[in-house]
């Protein structure tokens, strides 16, 4: 660990009450690490306090946590990245073990809040419900057992940071990270961490309903992109079966009377069957494209890892 470069990433927006303590805690937990605070248009003294405590402070004018993380991954080079929030809800002393896991070869280590104190500390019932909903949905779709999908406390390898395409702009970025990792079969590990709610006077930036809708739309979009065959195939099967149901009804009338009395129903039913078959065909084609994208990602990640090792040996 002493020979590895470690970057502590703290995206911040109006966290003057807590940022000083957070920087001090991480510097004490990992003295060899460099602490970076990215100020996302704060209107208080967050940047000044962080700089006074010894952090490297940079500005990110594009509002949103996803935009901040994108800049962090682009700007900073390190062997290990530890990302946390500036609100003092995560324990800095867990970072050393998380870094150790990355150095063992994991791509991402997830700081699992939900297995410890999250549901006792978090006083917002809709947040708790949302965490459970997102967790159960993604685990069912990807056939996995991740406990905390949306945690902001994570550690990453260099290869992950430099090859992960940050598409989300806001707080839904954590969900996107998890789905990206599961889709590409990256090496993940979860580590239970103690969670504490924000101290008095510290105001959450989360919009329970607005951010919840963004997270759900991100899950919907990424399932459509990463799992196109189940998505379009399932839609196609339902549509085709509905069309066959109407067709059988018309066929039954014809068998009893010898007359097709409901031509509009028959035409609509046939169109539903055709639409269903088109959806299934679309799912098959997109599934092949998605598989090729996963192969391309693995090849590019391997190339990056080899190039990084060669640069270090020079």
C-alpha cells in the first residue's frame, strides 16, 4: 500500500459544516493519500475550509454529482481511488480496508450501508423504500446479490476509473456504476460500513421524488441497453400473445358460423402479432450488439491495463 498512489475523491456542494472533519478523517486514515475536493458551485465556504485542511480543491461548473465524478476520473491519475461524500455520513477508517481489496485485484469495492446502521440512522422512509426497490430490481434482472446499489462510498481501480463511461449527470451515477460493473462481469466486493445520518445543520441535497424518478429511469434505460433480449423479447411475447388471443376469438366465431364478422378485430390482431415478432427480432439483434460491446470493453480494459503496467516499468 505504501508504494501505491491513492486518491480520495470528495464531490461537494455546500458542505461547509462537515467538509473540514471529513478531510481530516481521511488524511488520518490514509496519510499517504491525496485528498481531492471538487467544489460543484458551492455558495458557502466549502472550498476555503477544504483547502485550509490540506485538500486539493478544484472547481466543476457543470452541476450534478455525475458530472463531478466524470471530471475526477478524467483529471486524476492514481492506483486506487476512494470516493465518499463530504457530508460526514461515512467512516473514513473503513477506507484502508477498501484500498486493500482494490490492491488485491478487485475493480470496485462497495461500502455497504444497508447491512449495518442505514435503516436506523436514515429518518427518510421513502429513501429506505427506494433503496429496497432498486436493490431487488437490479438483483433480479442481473441474477446477483448486491446489498447496497446506491451507496456513495466506493473504491475503484485505475482501470475502472479510466474505462468507465460516466453518462449520468446527477445522483443516479452510483446506480449506473453498479449496473455497468454487473453487465461487464467486473470483480466486485462489498464491505459493510457504519452509516450515520447528517449532523444537525447539514442539509441533504437529495430530492426524494425527483432523484428517485431519475434513478428508476436510469435503471430502465440501462436494462434496455444492457439486456435488450429480455426487454424487447418480453415485450414482443406479450404483444404477440395478445394478438393471438384476439385472432383465436375471431377464428372461433368463424368455426361456429363460417363467417368472419369482425374484420377490424382480425386486422388489429394480426398487426399485434407482427409487432410482437418485430420486437422479438429487435431484441435478438440488439442482444448481439450488446454482447459485442461487452467484448470490446474487455479488450479495451485489457489494453489499458497492459499499457499502464508497461508505463510503470519504464
